[in-house]
């Protein structure tokens, strides 16, 4: 449950994406985002300041949630987050499906640039989630969580 909730933390996302200066500027801008809630991000990618609005469209705690783009530069953007307990260790898996605009040119950019860019972005974000989940720092992000802290312990198989 800890990793699941950390991945819903707007504050953790902003901290882990400091390199792109991503900030939540509308919708849920702090704390945890939930089902049917949206967040608008503003961040620097490829030298441009871009806006991206996502909405949580599926939420099945503590194993799955999905966000989809409702406004932004992509033709489509869907990010599924899976969490599985394997022998007391949380395994996180991201499934990112997106399509760039601009027809064939967009498809070329998608294959040559965007896939690698997003893979690296998600690896860095997940490394930050892992580091935070395994330390006492997770409490800073989940202090206002509605669940009792005892439900978020390492012994529950919720840390990496």
C-alpha cells in the first residue's frame, strides 16, 4: 500500500521531477490524487514549457490505478500503474501508451525520441519512489493519508 499511495502523491511527483521543473498548477496540486480527480502539470520538456492535464479514471487500491490525458500535447496518453506483492516486496510496473500528434512526423519522433525519453523519466521517478519508500522519508508524503500508519508498514509487503 505504501508504494501505491506514494505514486499518487502530487508532492512526491514534483520532487522527483525537479529536473523538468514540473509543478502542479491546477486541480489537485498537493497531497494524494484520487479517482475522478485531475491535475494539470506545467514542466519543461525538450526545451519547451508544456502543460499536461491527467485524470485518474481507474483506482483499485492497492494494486492498480490509471490516469489518462484530458488536455495536452499528445494525441493520446494513458498511464497504467500496477503494484504486485512478490514475497513481501512490492513490484511496480508502468504501462505507458501514447501517440504523438502530427501524423507520420509524430510517429517518427515517437519512435526515435519519445519512447526512450519516457522510459528514462519513469525509471528516475520509480527510483525516487523506491528510495523514499525504503526510508523514513515516506512519512512526509503520506502524513495526511486517511489510512492508519500501521497499514503502510514494511512488514505488510509494501516496501521494495
